[in-house]
């Protein structure tokens, strides 16, 4: 705790004064540039990655950067509303964000667990959560039957981002905004070891580097 308390003290004395005008302007409301959906992994820092300031990003973080689809637990409707989809609706309908970015990352433990279900036997709630991405495991195992486990996890990280974009498109608030032309969806993968970020190019149907 002392490390975090020291961090707060540094923020109050050194960082807040640099941004006090911005915080004062944000007191009247927010208009973020994007909803950024990423993993809770401590190695992923969305504001650092995007060089953003307070007020720029509306952020959802969870294990595996997952968006439950409609009709599944946590996905809204009769099965109950989870924090992810409640935040999604608020971002799109209330804040009217112009973009949603789903960002996966290298060495994702959630995707490692997805591809090796036996490793999650002592973590039943985690296993249940990543089951929202079960289609990724099936797809990767079918397409890469002879690949190493590391190769399969790398493939799953990318495939999972694309699956979450599919899940997003199935939610009513996203469908409405896409149809109105007021929203775009983007898929990224961040390699924190190299600093490289790639994005999914829908036209080319391939991953390209963000340079």
C-alpha cells in the first residue's frame, strides 16, 4: 500500500498541478474519443499506450478483453446485465463515442487459460468467464491442429479480438450507431515486449502494424 500512497502524494504535488485546468474543464462533463476495451493485465496501460489524457478514453478492463454477447450471462436481456454491456450502452447512447477499440495483448493469461482449460480447474469463475470466447478455442484448434501451444495462444489472442467485434455488432446500441454511421469499430493487438501495435484491416482482411 505504501507504494500506492507515495504515488498519490506524487500525483497531488507534481502531476495534478500540470493538469488542473483540464480537470476543471472536465467538471462540466466528458466527451471521450473512444471506448477502449482491454485486458485487466497489469502490463497493459491504455492511457500510456495511446498517449491519452484524462477525459480522452472511456475504458473497460477485464480478463481477456471480453464483451459478452446478447443472450449470454452478463450480456443483457433475460440473463442479466453485466458491467461490460452496461458500460457499452452508456458509452454509445449517452456519451456517443465515435469509436470502440477492442485491444488484446501478447502473453494474455486469459487466452492461455482458454486454450488449456485444464489449467483453470481451480479457477471455475475464470473458466466460466472465458467460456464467452469458446468459439476461439474451437477455431484455433481446427485451423492449427499441429501448432505448438504458444502458437495457438498467439493465434487465439488475435482471433479473440475479432470475436469480440462480432459480439459488439450483435448489441442493439452498437447496431443502431453503426447503421447511423456515427460509430466505427477497431481491433488491436498490443505486444508490450516490443511496443508494436497491430490493427485489423477489414478491407485487406489482415493484421497491419500501426506505424
